């Protein structure tokens, strides 16, 4: 067909690792127009090409790296790519988002996406350069951390190479491992590093010099300048540019947004150290700024500790989720130890959010006698003990001793420990709860339990209204009480649908909360050459959301099992602190959302009419038989 659009290369790579075969696909226009990119194209590809109920760590499970049409273009924050697969952590649809420069370089190298199937007999890495791809031996890299792997490959292939790889966590099939790229960026959630490790795929290395097409370059530049001016001076941009997301940490701790003592504690009572987690504290260790390619926000940083007990070389600055997970969640007030823990997770290739939650779970088990000092080889895993946290995290990364159990996250660990350990495992269907509490922002109850990727804070709902109300443009927010989400299902569904488009387009979520959602169709039209309105994009986002949900239904999942821990919804309510007395009415908001989505109230299965209406006739036939 050739490529009729800007923004896309028009080619997708398929790699069969079992056979060592690499083939190119030139998709039809409809795939791009109907599913945009990112996990939209990922969901369509896996749903069509992958049989239901495959084993997540088996050869039939596919693994995809997918860009969006705005990745690597003049669109502000067009830096993102998505990794997709069936999740070994949750047994659901799995995806994880990352930035840096990997997505842009992949497109410059000649491909919108690359999908892997099968299992290699020996460790390999895929090398793509300017439209040519080959599998190479990775035996010398197996066992190395992500830092050494990236350095070795860049020494071999040149500094211009962008690397996405796994560390020992992925090699050891840790269910909380992710895919690391570009100096500590990580597609962390869903345990997709384990899928990569199961395939004996150590890395994907890309070098690209091609130009990413833009349909109307002059118009695209005008739109970039227009929204750059809107971005300047916005609170999100100001905080992120100076501090990164760690700038939000003190406020999150004080308000109860961040978890304290495995979500059982009270901010400012059990953890009166919020001010020690200010953005200025993190900047004290920063040696240089670090950001995604051509992003004007440039929120990242490289830090270094060259003295004290937690010395580390240059590594990525810990961001909000990491600071909260290893800080108040574990009652640890030593920020330098968190820099160390973050560096360890990046090198092992482990999700910091899940790792911190798992350590907090282990601490509560230790407190209640379910884990003993003997089990830990003499380590005293009391609350707020940074040395014990570092030691146990090392055991998790290497799968040694009790770390072998903890390396698979809280659900799997609780099942093996037994004796009531599940009551301390703060997860939803296997995925650890993010550092945004439901009692603080009740709209997360819908996102965490009804999105196809459970326990995901980047999937919409009302959650961001409370944080940035009056500062996000492109949608009219309903008036509502902070803890009353009844009757707001339609608006919640709309937010989820636009968030799907952000993930599919290849842009940064936080950037677009500041830039204006209206810029999405403007950028799409100028860069790709479409004539879409924001309502058109809502519709496509709805199609993507329904397809991801249908993937789970076809897997035989009963979404009634996606239970939120009582502790998270205020059952019983806290007696002190900013959230004292709060109990969230989860059932009402879920019911309103399901009605708005036209999904079954009991099973969350999309209706046949809705699927047909969205052009998903084949999915309707699969689920309904006609």
C-alpha cells in the first residue's frame, strides 16, 4: 500500500525467536486509523494473532514494542513507546509505558513496532539499523545488569544506539521485572521483563537515521509553538522542569495520597517526615539534568552519591512513586538509601513501585511473625530499616533465600507464605497498588479495578481532577464532592477513553494534562494528515478500551475477582489524619462507570451491541458466538 500518512513509517517487524526468522509487515490503513498506535495497535495485533489462554512465559505469548504516530515528531512530549504482552504478574492484558529516545530511534530505524514470538534456544539481542534487522548472540551479556548491558552494547554499536534491555530480574523471571531503556528509564509495570527473559531476549538495540514523515511540517511547527506558550508558566511544567515528579512528594505524603506503613498508617502521625522528601532534597544529589528526547519539560535527572553508606555512581533520580514506595510506605525517612534502592532496581530491571510495596508487605509479615529473622538469614526487617531493605532487595534481584518468593510480588508471595499473609498484600489481581490512594482520590477505584491492566494510576477516572482541577484544559469537569463520585460514570468513561488515546499516540500523560487535550487532534491532523475532532478520538479511545477489556474476557477472567483491599477503601476508616473517617463507595461509582461503558454490571463484559457499534465485529462473534 505504501504509507499514506505522516507520523507513521508504515512497517512493522515480526521476530520468531524459536525459528530465528524476521519478517516485515506493511499493515493496511485501517489498523492505523482505527487503533492509532501504542497499545491500541498492540491490543489489535495480539488479539488477532495470539490464541486465548496462552501461558504468559510460554512461546505463544507475544511481546511487542510499539510507538505512536506522534512519537519523534514536532508534537510536544512526543517521546513515548509502549511494551505489551499478556502479563505474567496478573494473567491479564499487560502494558507498560516508557520515554527516553528508544521510540523515536525505532521509528527512525524504519519501524513503527516490533513484535516477538517464540523462545530462543540461547540468549540473543535484536539489532535494528536503518531498515535492517538481525538477531545476534547475547551470551556475553546474560547475567549483566542493565547499566553494564547498555554500556557494552553502545561500545559495540556506537553511542547513537538506543537500548531496551532486561537485567537479572527479567532473566530470573521475576514477575515484577520490567524493560529498561536509555539510562534508567523503565517500562516497569505488568512484569513484562519476565516475558522478555522467558524468550531469552536480552535486548533490543536500535540505530536510525531516517526521517519521520510529517504531513504538514509548517502547521505542525505552528501548533508546537502555540502549545509551548500555553505550557510555559503552567504549574505542572514549572514543578516538573525543576524537580521532576519528586516535587509533588511532600504534598502527597501530607494529604494521604502516598501510602504510609503499607497503607495502614497515617501521614503526619506515623510518618511526620514529609518535608524531608522535598524536591530540593532530591536536587541536592543531582549532577545533571536528564530528559526525554526533545521534550521541553525535561523532568528527569542524573544523581550521584559519592560519600556515606549508600554510595552509588551516576544513576537516575528517584521520582515520586519511587520515593513514596521506599519512603513512607516502609516508614523509611532516609532519602539517600532510596537513591541506592532506586539504582539497584534500575540495574536489576525491577519495578520500584512493586518492589517498595513488596518490602512493605514483608515488613508487616515480619511484624506479625509470618516472616522471621531466620527466614531472612539474620536480617531484621523492621519498619524504617534502610539497610535491611537494601539487603532484602538484593535477595529479590538475585532470587536468593526468601527473596526468591518476594521477587514475584505480593500476591504470589502471600500465597506461598500463607497463614493469613494475604491480608497484608496490597494488590489488585496481582498488581501492587500505586502510590495514589483511593481514600485520597476515590476515582482511582474505577481505574484500578476496571481497567484491563489492574491497579494502574495512568488510566483515567477522576483521579487527576483533585490534583489539577482548573488547570487542565480540553474537558469540562463536573462539579462534585471529593468523596462522592455517584452519577459521574459518563464523564469517568470519557476520561478513560482520552487517556487511551494519549497512550496510543506516543505522548506523555503529564505533559498533556498541562498542554490541553485539544492539541491531540490538532497534532494528529497536521502530522498524520487526518481530519479528526476530539470527539473522534474519544471514539477511537473507546474502541481501544473495549478491545483491551475483551482480551481479558476471552482469557476467561472474571472481573468480579479484581478486588480492592478493604484497607484501601477505608474499611475500617482511619481514625486520625487528613483522611480520618473516609470510606469510599466503590460499588456506586463502578456501577455508574459500567453503565456508561455499556459493560455488564456483574462481569464487566462489553455488550455485543457496543462491540459492533465500535467496528469490533470479530470480537463480538468471539464473545457471543454470532
